[in-house]
């Protein structure tokens, strides 16, 4: 087992650990995740995992797998507890994320598909970003910090710096650090 593989596994384990405080916070009713985002992250996580293998990622695959399995669990828990309504903005983001998936299916090229999957992921994040901007306490800082740390660690697991292998953990690191900033910005 290479050092890259060990670092990739550590990255995946950080992703798994991140879900523990998140699920606990949901059940304690301290946070209320947005089901639209988690549903789309589940679908796009699956697409990303498949295309990420297609671009030759190996050592960072645990992070991609967790990016599918974790959102599936959170979506199922969140949908059960969701009491809110969905504004038109959420449906617009759903449309754009689904459009990215359709384009991914049509092109059948892993790098293009991965890029479109990440564009879809960003649109899927918009309802959560909007919710967190309005109410920073609606998200768990420990979870997003562990997600960000896992993505940054995954960058060190990359052996061959190609676009297809680098773009996924880099995107996650930037997005998850931004989420940490959104959560912390009003506390100080």
C-alpha cells in the first residue's frame, strides 16, 4: 500500500467522521439541512463517483464514494424531518443540476462529464448556501470543517496531477471552506 493510498483512505475516513456530528445535530434538531441539496448531491455524487473512476482516479476514490453514500443517508433523514416549503429558486437549481446530468449522459466523456457533474453539484449547493447565508446556525461547523479537511487531505493523495483527478477534491475543498466561512461569519 503506497503513501498516496493511505492518504486517500484518511481523506475518506475524515468524510465519514464528518457525518457523525451532522447526523447527531439533525436528530437533536440543532440544524435543518436542505433536502433539495442533499438529494442532488446524492444523484450527482453517484455520477461523480462513476466518472471519477473513468478519469483514472484511484487514491482519492474513497472521498468520491463518501460523497455519494453520505448524501444518500442525509437526504433520507432530512426528507423525513423537513417541514418547510421549497421556493422557486430551489426548483431552478434542480433544473440546472438535472440539465448537467443530461449533458453528462449525452457526451460520454469522463472529463466533460466530471466537469458537468461538478457544475451540477454547485447548483445543487445553492439552496444550502442560500439557507446558510440567511441562518448560519442552520449548519454544523464541525461537519463542514471535517469535510474541508478531508478534501484538502485528498489533494495530497493525488499521484498524477491531471485535470480529471485534481478538479474534484479541489472543488470540494474550495466549496467546503466557503461553507465554513458562511457558518462562522456572524459569530465573530
